[in-house]
């Protein structure tokens, strides 16, 4: 059984026991999170929500925070001696999926 959940404007495919990196949440490691914006429950008989599946929720535990890969941003304008190089690393919250409640 798997589910498609929405968190932070992104959609993630989750299954029980899997870990997933979502947008940064205001939660400490060890906290329990309940995501009730479930778009689809997959398995033998898939259930599709309009837009969300009623009564469905995904329970997860916060494992910790991580950072994504570094993105290099380079700005350049010819003939003006304008060059700027900077970088960015997005912060994520790592969740371990405990259960999918239907």
C-alpha cells in the first residue's frame, strides 16, 4: 500500500517504513506528524480524492533535518565587469512513515 500526500506545495509518494525529505517543518526530532492532505491511496483498490481522500491520513515521525545539494548561481553581464557567484542549499525535514490510515 502506498499514498500520495501533499506537503509544502509538493507531492510525495510514501509507503510504510520509507523515509522521505519534505520542505522544512517546524518540528523537533522524535515528534509525530500527521499529514491529512492525502491525494491518492494506492494498492489493490486505489482511491482517488477530489482533491483529498476523506478520512485518510499518514502518520510519520521526524528523524531530523538535512540539506539538499548545493546549487551554484552565477550572474554575468558582458562588457560591464559584473560577475557574481553564490550558492544555495535547501533545508529539508526527513520523515519516517509509520502508518497509512484509511
